[in-house]
């Protein structure tokens, strides 16, 4: 069975983490494995940069984004994180 695919930008990811609503619902589908999510390194870099701004008050340690879980695999050649 093929899963739906989404690309979440930094704004959607921040909204999903900090607030309820459609972005959180989509993130929960990704976490639950119902939806495939692809992220570029540029999106992850932007997310980290935004979370470290004074407005959000995340420390560098809190904003650190570890290597993706089993739901994602690294494809360095394309600079993308692709769901496994």
C-alpha cells in the first residue's frame, strides 16, 4: 500500500510543534507512519535557525535535529531525507 507523500516546510513544522491545528494533524500522521514526509537539508537548517531565534527561545541543544528515525533514511547524493 502506498502512503501519501508530503513535504513540510519550516513554518509548518514550527506550527505543528507549537500549536494545534492542521499542521499538527499532518505531523501526527507522519509520526504514525500513515504519511511519507520528505525534508531537505535546507528545510532542516532553516528550522534549526528559526527555533534558535529569541522569539522561540530554544537553546542550540533543544533545536538540534538528530539523524532521522527509522521512518527516514539519508540520501546524501540528493541532500534529501527520504522515508524508508
